[in-house]
C-alpha cells in the first residue's frame, strides 16, 4: 500500500510530531508511514485522512502485488 502522508503533511505545514499528536501515535509511526514501511490500521488511516479532511482512499492507495 502506498500513501500520500508526507506530501499532505508538508502541504499543510505540520511536523511529523504534530501529526503524530493529532492522531495519538508516536512520531516513529509517522516516519514509518512516510517511508512506506508500515501499513496503518483502518482506525489510524481514518484518523490521518480526517486530519486532512480527505477520504481514506485519497491518502492511502492499495496496489496489489503482481506476484
């Protein structure tokens, strides 16, 4: 799954820590999301999308593996 967390965060001018505080996770979680190494729970994805006033599908993009 890919996401636009970093892009959206930078567009809104907030730090990783500020986003983490808004969705009640550590800044490490936000870092992992931005590096595309962590897939969030549905609840976390919803909270992040809500911060940016978007639908989950606008922030997180599911791509099936071709394997």
